[in-house]
C-alpha cells in the first residue's frame, strides 16, 4: 500500500528507496540526518532523544557515519547517550582534536569513544579533512568535505604563529557539501567563522547548495561585520533556502542584520527558522500548534515554539523539494507572527536540478 507524504509517493517511511536529508529542530544546536534507505550519516547530535525517535520512525538501524563538526556542547551532547545505544549498529565516528576545548562533555565523549572503539563497538577516526575523498558517502548521498584542510588539522586550534593563522574551535568546524542523486542539496558548515570561511574561499572548491544551514544559528560569527560575513557566505553557497537551527529563549537569534543581508544578497531565497525567534515575535507563543509541521520529531512542538520546525529535503522529479512547503509556512507566519524579519511572500525559490 502506498501513501502520499510531502508530495512524494512512497511505500512507507521505511521504504528502502528513500533518499532524504532531515534538519531536526533540536532547539539551540545542530543535527542533520542524511538517509539513503535504511542507512544514514548523522552530522552533529545535540539531542539523543529526538535523534533516537527520528531513526526508529525511519526504520534506520545502521548509522554508517557520525560526523561531529566541532567540540561545542550544542553539537555533541546527544552523542554521549546515542553511541552506547545497542538499538543501532554504528560504523565510524569522525571528529577532530581540539586542544582549546576543556569542557567536561568533550572529555566524557573522548573517554566514551575510547571505550567503545576498544570494545569493537565502532571505529573512531580522529582526523577529518578535505582529503577524505568521498569516504562519508552512501550510494545516492554523496558527501564532500570542504573544510578543514589537512594543514589545518595538522596545526590544530590555537593562536597565530609564524606560519599559520589563528584557528579557533569554530574556525575548525567541519564543512560538508551534500549531493542527493547528483543534485547539490545541502551545505552543513557547523559553526564556521570568518577565518574558516576565508580558508574555504581560498581553496576555490565548489560550495554551492540549494539549502544552507547557517552557522552559529544566525548569531555572532566572530566576524568584524556580520553583514559582510552573511554576504560572503551567500556569494559562495548561492542558496535558495537558508535555515537557522535555533531555539527560542536560548539567544536572540537569528540577528536582524544577518537576515536583512540575506534578503539583500539573495532576495528570492526562503528563510526558515526551526523555532520562533523572539526577534520576530516578542510576546507569548501562539496558542495553536502550526498546522504545517512535519510528522518528524521537533524540540519546539510540545511548547508551541516551532516556526518551520524540522525540515526535510528530498528529490522529487529530478529536483529538490523542501518541506514544510513555503506556502504553508508563510500562511502561518502571516497569521501568527507579529513582526517577521523574513518576507514570506517572496518564498518561491525554483527547485534546483541536476
């Protein structure tokens, strides 16, 4: 028996032919699930509970790769409970060393990985860079590592020296470009900062993608000018959709100047926040749950804090489709959000084709 969901006819959510990317609403943090049938690659893991629910509902039991973009808690916290979970078979965990990170969670993660690797539960690769040569890819989901370079991870984080530039934890964020059925679908830049972006630009690698998950959840990137950073990033990625994975109440993200610059640089691009920004709606959250939310786990669903909620990117008729649809999302914003920074009436980007 088939059903139609998000405009796609499938046998069910466990159909082995499914190719999709899901940006989970985890609040202030990041988590992306890249799925090819019953296998997947996970990029960052803020929440183990939401991720667990998504994997179980999708019929995934094999995690080929877990990539942790950098050592910040809002990107790794969920891995501490997900990795020992015997409901899943795990292939390889990828991460880079960080001599500047001295947090308890980072140390606990390294201890856990040491134990699980020694016990044969999984493999750990301490060193991920642009020399990986598509090692993270699945059959129909191709993943290219754009940053950091081998030289970057060789030097590691730290202050500028006689030869190397300063490189922070954020500047060392792993940047992944994801192609689905050959279509440039998604750019996942972690918390890439201005110095890291300069490195990416200097290598002249193709970073274009239909969907950009904006670094720093739309907050301060460490750049001298957030407008300049947003402009540069938009020029490099040329996105049709910009996603802010952010939590209402954690920080006042995304920054107004960031959203405004995206509107200037890419006036036809759709802007989608996973949760309702206090910069758009300062009062109480709407009493009703947004009707456009997908049937996917979402941190903001219980407390009605969602805006777009979790998002799904899938291939439809040789083009990419992003759900919730821009029309449904825009209709809810216009009826329930006091002062939206985005302009939902321009949300009609053309699906990017191969």
